[in-house]
């Protein structure tokens, strides 16, 4: 059966099924019930794979054996089956959270909060940004491109000291910021990429160094950039590079945070005067 959509197979796999289990479940959902030999012919899977897949699906409550000779299975309707799979994930999450809370941390070697961590991939970075914003209790310092504005919209529900700088040349960004932070206290500014480039290039006197600077800039992708500091205690820097996999650095190192905080606030202060 080559007509099964790969996206559907992938969706079921993300809900915890193996590829063979997903194919069997989809086939049964299409034809309602079938003998084992029919599934083997339809899917082109080996006999052991079919039997093992059916056994696992039966354990999950997604198929039911309705006849033993010949062995015939009936599907649990997808609207019910999908809810069952989702509930399994949610129950597992709750159990894991419960068990994590009871772990004896003293029996483990704790990672130092001074560690500089490397975060890879858009999903991991997305989760980390949301986690940092959720944990903020005092302040948020942020320098970023417009694509990260979506993360700060919910901050209006918290009483935080806000210092937000967005690199953008678009008027829409300024209007969006004004709307988000209406009646909120803090420092909110839009700075053009050109001003940032000019601020650094004006300090370079050597023609050779200026060429190196321009060459380095050609590898920058400002839309990827974000510097986020929460409560002056944790910082993350999403690298402004054009690359297949987005990456970032994250740390709670107090010395590094203090140095970066001073340097970054001085930079935004200079830019706001330009």
C-alpha cells in the first residue's frame, strides 16, 4: 500500500508508534478489519513484523482481535485511538514530573551553574527561550531581531523591569512594539542594522582591519540573532550566523553575565544616542 501519506505515518510515529505499527493501524483504519495475511499482502511487511506490530497495537488498545481462525483484527476508530495515544503521553509526562521531583539530588553529581552550555536546533532554542521567560521574576534584558518579538508578548502580564532593543528597519516592527508595551514601563527601542554596523566600523582605523570586518559581516544573519538575559542571572546568545542548524550559548556564569551586561547596556546606550 504505497498510497499511505508519509506525513500521517510520521505523525503517528511522533505519538509513539513504530513505523510498522503506524502502517498497520492506518491500513486497518481504512478497511476497518482484516486478516493477518491481507495485511501482509497490502503492506509488504514481513510476517514477524505484522504479528509483532499487531501485538503492540493490541496492548495499546488500538486494535482488537475479533477472530482467531483466521486471525482477524479490527481497528479502534482514529478519533478514539489518537486520544488514547495522546493520553498515554500526558500520563507519562505527569509520572515523569512526579518522579523527577522525588529524585535525591545528593546522590548525583550536580552540574555547575557556571557551565557554558551549547543549545542546538530551533526546537531546543524555542523551549529554552520560553523556559527563561517563564522563570523571569525581576527583569528582562533583550537585544534581538523582530522574529523573536512573539516571545515577549506575554510578558505584559508580569511586573518586570524591561529593557528591549530590536534590530529592524521596518516601521511595522515599531508599531508592533508600541502595541505590545502600551502603558508599560521600561526601555523599548528600535535600532537599524546600519547603525550597529556603523558604530563598530567607525572605530576601525586600519583599511586591512576594515576589510576583515566587512568580510565577517557578510557571514552574519541578523534575523537569527538574540541576546536574552533574565533577572541578571541567566543569559542566552542565539548566534547571528547563516547555518543549517540554529545554535546558541546559554550560561548562569555570574562573571560572564556581569561583563556581558555591562558591555551590552553600554552598546545599546550608545546606539540610542545615534
